[in-house]
C-alpha cells in the first residue's frame, strides 16, 4: 500500500508519539498504609506470542487491540478473542509455575481484570503495581494509561479521570522477553519469571496528598532526623511530623513545589539487629495524613569496618533470591517472606543480600521487623550493554525506583549497583555514574557492588577492581572449592585489598542435592558442599579486613542454566535449604560459624 508521503510522515509521527512510554507517576510512598482496594486474585489471560492483540498483519498497532476487551454485539460480529472464556492466573504470581504450558514461556501475555469502583467525591485514584516482569503497557477501559520497563520495582499511574463506577476493565500487555539491551540482559542465572509478580492495588487519596517522604537520621548523626516531605498541591502547606511515643510534634512548611525540609532532634532508641526498634511516625497536612513504622540508625564505613550506630558490626549474612520457600516460583506472600527471614535468623544472620534485583516491600519489611540488615541490588548483572545510553537510563531508573520505595527502611544499609560485571572502561563509567546517582538520592546509606575480579601475586589474591574507587563497600564473589580449586585448598587462600574500605565476601558456596550423601570428594553430595563451607570459613577467619559475608545461597532456586537432570532438575543446588524446605549439612556448619562469632563487631 503506497501512502502519499505526507500521510506516511503523519503515521510515523503518530506512531512515535503514541509509542512514547507514558511514564509512571512519581511513586506514592507507603501505599499499604493508605485507603487501598486490592485487585489481587484471579485475572483472565490470553497468551499472545505473536502480539496479535496489538499489531495488525502489517505490523502496525491496532486501534482495537485486545486492550478494548471487545464482545460480540451481534451474531455476525467477528471478534477473535474473549478474555472471559480463556484461562485465569492468580495475581500476584509468576505465570511460569501456574500453568505447565507456561513453564518456559517468554513472550507476550495479556491480563484482564474487571471491577466496579466507587470513588469518594473529589478524591483521586491511582493504580499501583508492586512489580511486573518485564515490560508492561497498561490500559483502563480501552484507554492507554502508561507503560513501565523493569521487572522488580514498584510503579503507579493516576486513573482518576478514566475510572467509572461500573464495569471497569483493566488490561495489561506484559512481555518478559529477554533483550540484549535490557537490565538484566539475556543471560542470567535465575528463572525469567514473567507476569504480575507482586500486588496490584487501587489507591485512593485526597485531592492534595502526601506523595512521598524521606525520614532517616542525618548522615553521621545519632540524634537528628534530616529529611523531607513532598505534598501534592499548592505550596505553603503546613506539614506536621509527629512521633507520639517521643512526644515529638513538629510543624514545617512546604515550599512552592510542595516540599518541606524536615529536621528533628531527639533521643532515639536506635534500630539494630539486637533491638529492631520501629517508631510510629505520623505525617499530616491540612488535607491528608499517613502513618509509617520507621527505624532510626546510622551506618558508616570506617576503614575496613562497617559501623552500625557508631559500633563496628560484622555482617553475618546469606544471599537470598526471591524464590518461594516451598516453591517453585516467586515468593509473593508475607508468610513466604517471613519463612525466608526465619531461616536466615536460624542461621544466626543479622544481614541478607537480596539478590540480584529489588525484592518485594514485604520482604524488606519482614527483615526490618526481625532485625535483619539488607543489601538491596539492581539487576545490572554480568554483561549488560555498558556502552548503550538507553541501557544506562533503564538501570538508573530502576535504581531510582528501588531507592524511592525503600528509602525509609532502616534495615537497608547498602545499595548495590551491580553483580559480577566484566571490567572495561564503559562498565567503569556506567557503574561509577550509578554509584554517584545513589548519593544524590540517598546520602545516608553505603554503596556497593559484587565484583568477581582480582589479580594474584606472590600467592595473594589481590582485590584491585577499579570500581573499588567509586563504591563505599567492596563485595567479592569467589568460588574456591567449587568453580576452581579443591575445597581443602581454600583455607590457605590469602587476600590483599587495594582499598581502605570494608570487604564483604558476597558469594561463596557449592551445590548439593539435599539427601544425597557420600564421600566429601563426591561432587553434589551434602558432604562436598559442607567441605566447601568448612574450608572457605577457615579462609574467612584469616581475612582481618573482612566486614561480613553473604554465602551463596539460602535456598535452591530455579535457573535454566542448571541442566544436570539427575541432580538439578532446573534447580541451582547451592542452597543451604532445599526447595522442600529441608536444611542441608552446610546450613549447620554456617550456623555454627556465626554462633562462634561472639556478637557484633568481634570475630
Ligand atoms: C555467580 C552469580 C550468581 C550465580 C552463582 C552460581 O556468582 O553471582 O547469580 O547464581 O554464581 O554460579 O551459582
């Protein structure tokens, strides 16, 4: 079909404008404390690998795609889809483990949810998503609301004007196809769980409401909160911040942008693993109020030490994927998060590394309640395209969304910008920019990354990754006894570090099929894995500049890279706990190691 030149230019421009990702609204802080109506539950779906519900046969976006949720009006109508006679999926939840035919599915899948909603007059309504992996187009009542890219961070859109009382239909076009330019890129060592993997809520707010706030101790202080409150609507509003149990009740004023700087001195019981104290904090304006449970603590790096509330602390940790404890599939419920945190506590942990992407708000809050510090990470993993500006923008957006959601969670002490990325100039530029970006968003926490490079000299492994100059705490992944060397050779490994900064051994470990026993030199037995732990822990004891460790990993988890069927059956078996919740021998070896450490700061 040859269109006149002007018309084709018009179509091209229309395509560009309509394809502009309608960005999500700034995230609403602490939505679960608000007036929410959940849309969790069963949603109708259509599996659409060729995006037939979106493109016509000329690969042009359809005006009447599946997002219109059309129904036959007369017996002769031709409508070749119907959400209400198809399959259903539970939300939240990945699609891979809900339907056998979707186990390996990577591609495009439509979700539809119908609902009625009565809005209180003059209020506003937002649509909130905990996470959707990996990219999503959102439609309400046939109208495009917006798009989001990134599989592990929360986002929301205002839908006040599009919402009606009866028969709303919310349609999502979700695509979890891995892409070379994405974050993460095409190769990872975890299952590419697709779908609406976390909660969906309608959030109702007053016309002018408290959109966001940041209330943590001022960097380096133990008795002064320094933060801000961001109110929607006109400037010059009075904002009250109160902490009733401390009889603190202070008033601040918003500037013309609706932002009020907050400074509150007080004598705070500081949050710590031994005393995970959370204060009820109330924030209010003339038209809105919200309550949060916030802990106050200080975290600093001092040479090779990490100081929690001014005292050296040794981070007795373990790495954790967002894998359901009695999987397979994404951990989605509060109970599942509590189980994972409970297992970490049974190990004697005061710290967890939430790998390799931001976990759910539930998981972070469960850890906070139980006195477990957190390393939170964006999925800049292995070989992302470090020289691609769009990839950087995507990574930076995910970093900002991670920090925006969790910046009031006192147990988060480290923001990680990467895992095991190959050294290059482009990678150094990419990651050092991300590390700087963290400080503009939150200068109260420490930056880190898990590195896997080191040189060796005179029998020493030397930590000299150039990224070390740009982050506060160095993470090193090393697999002595598994990917190289024999377990018995690990105890004598020696390390040097070229930075006067804290070091965390952010991964070590080995695989074992739970219940498979044999001689310690038999790969995949619990005895072999236990030896890997025993000898590596001996090595750790000799690293006098070590500030902590997060062995890989708490539980077995699904990964398409794990193809030894008699042992793995798609599972990465480096877990200390099996997919059935059974602890392996090495679990107790690590637990005993942590128990012998006589409290925080001493080794
Ligand atoms: C790497 C990587 C992990 C991976 C692990 C393994 O270090 O960081 O994501 O699962 O090793 O090989 O099991």
